[in-house]
């Protein structure tokens, strides 16, 4: 599906202009002070294709807090590290519950519903903290490799803020531990988890770093296999059913792409055999998804006819 | 994606042979006597393509009780009849709960999570019972049109059996009515719902009748628009996140196709821009999905590389 | 504990006067039109003692809809009829859930938590409908016997209104039936249940009719055994933990008497070895308990030192 | 109700003999090694009366782990310390859920249902840890005062064992903290809580130490007011609806006394205006209550006619 992206760049710019005032429909995440300070009017969008092109518009090179988008990368690392034994400790079903709910975790005896809810990401954090000598460094190194840039950073301010407001995540982790489904000490698990969430990247970096999901597991820039084709498939499936919090069904219904959002305002969408779209705008809708981010990806998917359900 | 299906017919036969004994891993639905009597060793498979070809193997022309597969057809009729106002009364999110659970319905104040769980299908039944002078005849007529056959029937024995064991569905319906989300009288709603479930069709008929979902809403046999392209997309999205009961996530993870199963042992899978697969074998796994049906569709999807997540 | 109630009559009048305006703190039940029409300013109170005295103040002889207070009488009839086998179909634990919740009933597989929540009372109604040739007549006859008056009536207007708004109770009943815990047809069960609720009695009649609970099962007026001493004990225990909806714990905490309320505005409290208090005022607090009814019983219990927890 | 307890002593011995083999119906708590090691055949019983008599049988002077019986004492200290403001942070309704459930705590936004479930006791522990310079010493000192003995101890072995297996309690505490309902640091809260649970006392000591609840708040040995008469009433009310875990309703139904059990095998029952019974035998029924403990108290209450519901 090789195509010239020159026209697309102008199109992106036009779509972004249309969203100019829409960010005011949302509300910047304020559960931690570090996120609440972000300028709500910033927005950016980028598209990376598996043939190596990358275009963008707006603040597409400005780093932002990737937050829950990091759950994808943690999952890849854990799948690579312990293989299918992972799925004995975590499920891959959509949850039908708020992303940070503790009720379902209790019902299902400490087995998280999927890796995209907080309980699941904490379990993944436990796998990494237990299997790497320094899981935080390993994670950062993995992100830099995928983004092709040493500029990928941890925002210490965000990290400290997360840690100071992490009581619910601690509750989820201790509950799983009470069921015997966490190996490491909880402070290590939380420290890894909040480190992941505190990585900052730009739209361009994120779009590029996820190309392997659109390319059967292979990074088109380095030709290295980031994961197996089968696992790329599986991750896209999980993103399709569970990537957009409690709006995942609606996003599939109206857009039709594997996607993941973060409360920092980023949204990524994978277009199999084509590329990755990343949009960013801090204000969130009531589900915790970026208002403008969803609008932009909806417009792009419709304009280019990218849905996987047609 | 025009292709010659001659080779495929042999392949289907081979895959079916491999499943010869696998049905013994499952258990025929026994919540109603009429279903429990079916010969568990029967099995069939058919593939219909949007260019008008149709192939099959085994008992691919034997009618069976379509059960919950009928939820797709009821949904199409309701979407056509009342348009987007439907989505004020029902959601499109995966449920994360057993298909006949009443708990989530109470939490969400009588708004069903999606049209593929029982509560959702009962709400659809209410829409149809309220908007057609004879919704049951209209449904049967719609099914015959799609299957291109007047031979599609209601199994009265199954219908009576369902009605006699329909207390849980009655509870769901009365609960929705207590929230003001059901218009018709409950006995009419249940009568429509159990009529839908009691339709019998063969693998060939089902595969053909759902081609519009793989073909942007258009029936390739008659060139008539069964629904809009947008609604075909939406239904495929719902089937992808919610079509396989509480195994929907796993099915997406391992197969990657919009699909729907019924406790009669049928499973259908939509392959956008290609066609529809229907497999049938009565014994079910603990999720209520046909053991052999899932195996066959998994094999076919893998053999032909049909997943939408690659 | 023989005592002269002359002084008490004046005390009652004084307490009632203090409550003169307090009914405005509550809201008359409006889920059915027939109850919403009641004059909110009416109020009455009566005390009957096991030595045969009875005093009252205000509208203590005005009949009102006893509603859920009827659950006590239904329970007595069912205990007398089928003995301890009743407790295989219903529990005696407090519920910790709203009185008409369907969630706990699902969790506990159709076994109601106790006879004072709606699900439990519907199960009792099933026992009666299944074991009496005419359970509604039997119930009315039982009430007239206990009240010592043929004037006890069914309010047909309330009955029809209940029936027309009984969808949630129908849902509870069908759910229990789906678990095999209801024998009779649901319409019979609901008809009995709503008949019970639609009985009208005055404060004086209610207080007198429940004296057996304060008197080890024996009606002091007739010296007949209404139930065994053991069962009187058991019913008082159930009323103590579960009689005041989701305010039962608070009522025990602050008053300390076995009690039962109804959405008609009545509240009864049993004082073992002394007598029964009945207060009535239609406006309800958010828990569904009469504001003035609770105030009056609280004052009387404190004034006379009646709590069972001292 | 002054009476000679000489005959009663023989009666106690006889009742105990009847229970000789009954402990085999239960199972010693094994969630921590320190409790699992206790000799299951030990049993004791004591009755202390408000007129200063105390009798017992069996191992009535052997110290055992009081576990959840400590919740009563913590509650008294917290009520005395912060008064009625306590009830803005905790409710007094029965829970209808397992004692260590996290689901209800989430539903009710971090407000525990009552002080007898674990979440409630952890909240009480937070009050004490936040309001005493050394809450653990204060607690131990309070226990020694009530028991009239400096021999009351903390079992360090049990304490360490609890701490090592305290993940679920940590989850409850962090969840409450996420709702802003815990002030102190979680490790301090847990440390206080497990210290409380690890106190060891004998039947005689426990019976004597709780006499103030049967005596309108006053310790009959010292004539000091341990709490107000009103608060003694309130605590008895809470024990009546919520003291015996998920068997509280049944205990009220069949015995009819305010009571509290612990997984160490102790059970105490308050008889207002008479005294306190304490029975001990380690093996527990499925609800976590001592099999023999319940049997003994049931027999004594029946023999002496002690129920508050008659």
C-alpha cells in the first residue's frame, strides 16, 4: 500500500485546524499536579508508515507523558520474556469495568481481565520487575531503541507525582499479591509501573516506535523483529477490544482500528500493513480519552478508509 | 480478492476430517430438551464469498437451530427501522460478564451493554415487536430473503422449549421494563425473541445470508442494500468485541475475525471484502461456543491468512 | 412489667405534638399513584401491651396501607405452614443491599438473604400461594383474627396500582424461578404479594395484631398460640437485623428494638415482654422509612427505656 | 438479676463435656502458620457477671489469640477519642458480604460498612494510630486495665505471621486511603491493627474485660466508666447485627445475644444487665466462627434463658 504522503501532510494540517477549539470540550487530567499543569491548547498528530515515511502537523515533535500507552510496550517486553506462560496469570478479555476497578479483580481471584487495565499493567510490571535485573533501565532502553532516539526520557516530576497519588494502584497490587499473583515486592512493582507511565515521547516518536505492530512484528527501520508476527496480531486484537478504556466498543464501532490512549492526552492507532497514527491533545473526555485525539484519528481513518472492519 | 475455491473445497474436507473426534471434548446444550436431543457427531462447514461462490463440507446443508446467531439479524432490522435512536437505549461496549447476567443490567440502570448479550437482544426484540405489525413474520421473511430460500423455518419444538425455560430472560426483560427501557408487553417481547432463536438454517444458508456484512452492506446475490456500509462496519465491530460470549477477547486474540456463535453449535465469522465462514457442531465448550466450530474457523483463518489484525 | 398507661397517653400526645412539622422533612412514596395521594400531614401512634391495654394519639384509628409491614405476617404463616424446611429456600442474614436489589439474588443463586427484602417476601408469597387453596383469603382472614376486627381490608386501588408498577418485583420472581426456587406461577405469586401489601390497618390494629411477638408467640387477647415461642424469638431477631431496610443497623444503634417499616409510612417496634408500638406518618426518608415514625419510636423507647441492648 | 453461680459451674462443666468431640467438626485457622499450630482439642468457657462473680470450666485460664474480638476494644477507644465524628468515616450497617471483601468498600467509596469487618477495623486502627502518640502501647494498657491483669500480652510470633500475610488488609487500607479516608501511613495502620489482633487473653480475662458492655458502660470491678451508657448500647447493637461475620443473622436467630468471634477460636457474648460469656475452641466452621464456641454459648443462653429477643 505504498503511497505518496505529500498530499496527506496538507490534509493533516487541515484536520488539525478544524480541531482548533475542540480541546475546550475536554478536561486535562488533574489527579496528579504534574499533569494538570500542561497547556491544554497544545495538539499534534503524526503518521508513520511501514515503508519508512513519517509526516506530522502541529506539536508533533513535542514530548508529552505517554502514560497508559506505555502498557503496550510493557506487554511486549513481558511476552518476549516469559512467553505464553504469561496468559496463566492474566486474561485477554475486555473488562466492561472502569480501568482502575478493583471489583472485577476480586471476583476473578486476582487474575486481571487484560493487560490494558491498571491491574493488568501492574501484573506486567511485576513480571518485568521480577525478570530483569533493572527493569526500569531495560524499559527505557527498549523505548529508545523503538523510537530511534536517545532523547526519550523519564519525567521525574510526573513520576514523583504518580507515586504520591498511587494508593489505588497499591490496593490493586496488594490484592493480587494476596491471591499469590504478584512475585516482587509491591514498592518495586509500583516503581516500575510509574516509571513506564512517566516516559515522555512525541507523536512522531510514538508513531514510529509502534510500527512493528503494523508490520507483523518487524521494525521497518532496523529490520529487527520486535516480537513475533503472532504476538503482533495478538496485541492488535487486545488493543481492538480493550485499548480505549470503557469507550473501546464505541471506538471500534465508529473508527475500527486497534488503539490505545493515555491520560496524558495521547492516542495511538495501528493500521495493519500500513502504519501507525499518533494524535495528542491533553483535554480528556469523561472516559479518560483525549477529545481531540479521538476526533483526529476518526477523521484520518475515515478520510483514508483505514478501518479493519470493512 | 477473487480466487478459485476448488482447492479450498478439498482443504475444507481435510480440516473437517481432522476434527472427526474433537466434538467429544464438548457438551451439547441441555438447558432445553429440544436442543439436547441433537446428534452430537454432526458437523458441517461452508464458505460463501462475495463474488457468489459457495463451498462446503460435511453436513453443510443440514438445518440447525441458529439460536444467538439470530441476534445479528434482529440488530440489522432494528438499526434499519429506528436508526441511531437505537443507541440511546443500548450500548456497544463489551460486557465482561456472562451473556445472561442480570448484575450489569442493574448497575447500568436497564441499558444493556451491547446487542449480543441476552439483555441487548431482548431490547432489540422489543424494538421489533413495537415497530412491526407482526415482527415474527417480518423476521422470518427477512431471513428467507437473505438466505435466498423459502425453506428457512421456525422449529416449533425448540420455540416451545425455550418459552418453557425462559424465566431468566423474563427476569432480564422485566428488569429493563422497570427502568422504562421496554415498550411492549413482556410476553410479546419474549415471543419474538424465542422465535428468532428457533429459526433453523444450514451452514450454507447462514454463510450466504451474512455476505452483506463482508460486502459493505450489499447482498451480492441480489445487489440490494441490506444495510448501509457504515452499519455493516458497526456490526462487524460489535461482533469483534462481543460476538463470542465471554470468549470474545480470546477469539480475537487467536483468530481475529468478527464472529458470532449460538448454543445450537453454529459459529459464523465475517471476513471483510472476502466472504463469510459458517461452521456447525453441537457440542459446546464451557463458554457456550462450539468446540469444533471454533477449531474449524481457526484453521481456515490461519490457512487462508484472513485475520483483520495483521 | 405491669404498669399504668394513663400517664403514658399524655406523654404520647406530647411527643406527637413535637413532631407536628417534622413530616415536612420527608417525601411521600410516589412510585405508585395510589400512595402519592395520601395527606402527608396525617400522623398517629399507638402502644399495645401484653396485659391488654392499648393507648394512642393522633390518627391512631385511621387505616393506612401497611405495605412491607405485611412481610411479618406472611412470614409467620409460611413458618407455621412448612416449618423449618422454609430455611432451605431463604436465608436469615442481613443483606447490606437495597431492599429491591437483584444483584445479591443473582450472586446467591436465587436464595433471598432474608424474608424482609422484596425477594424474600416474594418467596414467602410463593410458599403461601402454593400451600393454600386461596392464600389471599387466608392472609386476610389471618390479619382479621390478629387485629380482632373484620374491618381490616384490601385497598383495591393500591393493589391495582402495585400490579401496574410491579416490573421489578416480577424480575426478582422470574430470576428466583430460573434458579428453581419458585413453585407457583409468577402471576399468582405477584398477586398474593401485592394483596399482602395492600392491606390497610390502623396503628391500634397493627400494634394489637403483633402482640404475639412480644409475648412468646401467644396472642394475649385470645390466648391462642400464633406461633411458637422459638419462632417469635426468631422473627424478632430478623426484625432486629433486617427490618428497617438499609437503615436497620442505624435503628439498632440508636433505638434498639425489633422493628419493621413500610412505604405507606407505618413503623412497628416490638418490645419483648412489654408490647408493641406502632407509629404512622406518610413522608419517608431516603431509606424509605417514615421520618416521623422513626422519631416517635425513638422518643418512646428512650423515654421508657425499652431498648433490648441495655 | 443476682443469682448464685455455684450450680452454674457444674452446668458449665457438663456442657463442656458434651462438646468433647465436637471440635473435630471444625478446622483450625491456617492462613497464618502461628495460628495453625494451636492444639485443636483445647477448649474453655467462662462467665463473668456484673455483680463480680466469675466461673469457668476447661482451659478457661489459658491465653489464646483474641484476633477479631479486639475490634470491640479498638472501637471503644476510637469512640472515646474522637466522639461522634467517627461515624462520618464509617457506617454501622450490617454488610452482607464476607468480612474481608473489598467489593463493598469500592461501591461505598471507601466508607466501611461497620467496625466489625476488616475494613472498618483498619479505619479504627487509623484513628488510633493518628490520635495516640503510641497507639499500640495505649491499646495494650487499655486491655490490661480491663482485664485487671498485667499478664495480657502481645504474641510476637502471631504478629509477625500476620504482617507477613497481610496483603489483603493492605489492599483494603490503600483503597480507603485512595478515597481520602485514611490519615496515617499504611504501615502504621497495619502495625496497629496486627498488634490488636495478636493480643492473647484467656476466657476469664476476656469475659471480665467486657463487663462494661453489660453494665451500661461501667466496669463493675473498678466502678470506672469505660464508655457512656449510650455507647455501650451502640456497641451491643453493632455486635448484634454484625459481630459473627456472615453468620450474624443466624446467630441472632438462634441465640439472640450481642456477640463477637475471632479466628483464634474465641467467642464472646454480652448479656445486658447480667454479664459476659466467653467460650474458646480453635477449630472454626466455614464462616470463621468457633464450632464449639458457638455450641457452648447457644447451650448456655438457652439453659439460662438469656436471649434479648424474648
